[in-house]
């Protein structure tokens, strides 16, 4: 079955949230002179690239990445194209028939994912859209944008609608080559103690016929 890799390349020059330190990928030990191996090290903001927020990110007593149940991050999902949305994905932008009964909903807001430059004007998700998804039984919301809320948000209203239903979040997906429809999602957070987010290798797999 076909697999779509919907993850960003983690690399030193990748765009990160304004004010965050850059990603660093180091080589600490090199093959040669009696050393049999190359050994590297990475230093990256937890929200760099394609990642899963943990509840700890938006709730002081929220669960950390290491403590999150894995079930929301594996299973059937619906990918919806909302490139027609403006500043936020609003109720009228969503094909509610397409997401009816879905446990996982992923939004495509970009024609082409801005892999080389930071986009401060990304399309957010309106809080009432998240609330309606929650009421419909959705456990996970994903987006190709770097956040559910606008970059300048100080209230994180969409994240707090997620919190109200203990839902999970994927951000920074790369959905350029994926047609709208139903897939199997696999995107497991790393088991990082005390972390408010974790990088994920996110993929979509074609459902068995
Ligand atoms: N991907 C993050 C972005 C974010 O909220 C953030 C990341 C780094 C520093 C500050 C952030 N948010 C608010 O100030 C998020 O939306 O969960
Ligand atoms: Zn995040
Ligand atoms: Zn977030």
C-alpha cells in the first residue's frame, strides 16, 4: 500500500518559530584513526518541523509527550483541503459531511508548503471549528500550519478547545502531494519526559481496499 511521507526534513537551516533557537545537527565523533563510527547529536526546539504538541504545552498540569497515550496518533484519518480559507479555517470552510464520524482530521491550508521561509501569516483554525470537531468525536486535529492559533495569539483559544476534549495535535505537516480523502495516519511522538511537544515522523498510508 502506498505511503505518503508528510514530514518536514529536520535540518540546520529549517525555519523555526520566531525567537526559537535554530536546529543544530552536530558530528561529535568521526570514523578514522582507530574510531570505527560517526556519532552525531541534535539540538532542536521541540516544536521545530513536523511535531505533536503535548497537553503540557498549553496546560500547566498537562501531560508531557512521554506520558501521552499513543492511540490518537495511529489510525484512520480524513484529510480535508481548506486552501480556500482566509486568515482562519472557519465553520463555512469545512466540508462537514467529509469529516462526519472521523476520529482524526487533518487540514491542508497550503498550495505548497513553505519549506524554506517562515510564514507568519499561516492559516489558523477557528476555535469553534475545533469545538465542533470535538463534539463530533474527533480525537486528533492536524495541520500543515505551524500552529492551530495565529502566531500572535496570546490566548491560544483553539488549543484550549483541544484541551477541553483532551484531543491531540499535529502541526507542521507537509500535505502538498496528498489528495483529500481517508488514510491511515501514523505519527508517534518520542517518549521525551517533561516535554511539551515532540518531533514525529508522520506518514499517511493508503487504506486496504
Ligand atoms: N507550534 C507551537 C507554536 C507556539 O505556540 C510557540 C512556539 C515557540 C514559542 C512560542 C510559541 N507560542 C506562543 O508564544 C504551537 O502552536 O503549539
Ligand atoms: Zn506546536
Ligand atoms: Zn500548537
